[in-house]
């Protein structure tokens, strides 16, 4: 299984970005049953959970992104998304997708004030 994250970049505070995580090496039937998550790691800090999506479709959001970020997935495309809105400078970090004990490479999000 391989995860390819994309969509990071530089954005001004208040702006939006959508991160994507394309999963390869996993058939759609298995992907549909998996529970993906997004984590982030800011410089000098530990990696932290941002959002997750259960196999039943239930979502979890860390308090610091609740109401601003949305996690979703497209089973046909085997892709996980993280829609980020009203971004803040403190959201600056490398963002990682995680599924089935596999980590993707980070995609950097930089929010300027």
C-alpha cells in the first residue's frame, strides 16, 4: 500500500486548501472498509491527529480544527480528502495521511498572517 498526499501550499490566513491522499495497492473493496486519518506535525512539535473517518462514516476532529476542516473519502477514486477552511498561521505544518498502518509522505501547508 502506498499513499501519495498532495494539495499543500502557501495560503494567507482565512484562506482554504484541499489536501488529497491517493491510495494505491489497495482494491476498492478493501479501501471502502478502511478508516483513514490525517495527522500533522509542526516544526519542533509532535505529530498530532487532526481528523479521522470511521468505517461507519463517523468523523472525529481535533478541537483545534473543529468547524473548519472536513475529512472525506471517495471510494471509487481511492482517495481521502481534507478540506481546510479559515486557515490560521498555527495550522502551518506537514500534513500526513494514514491508512491501514501506512503513512503517506507529508504535504506542507504554510499559512501566512
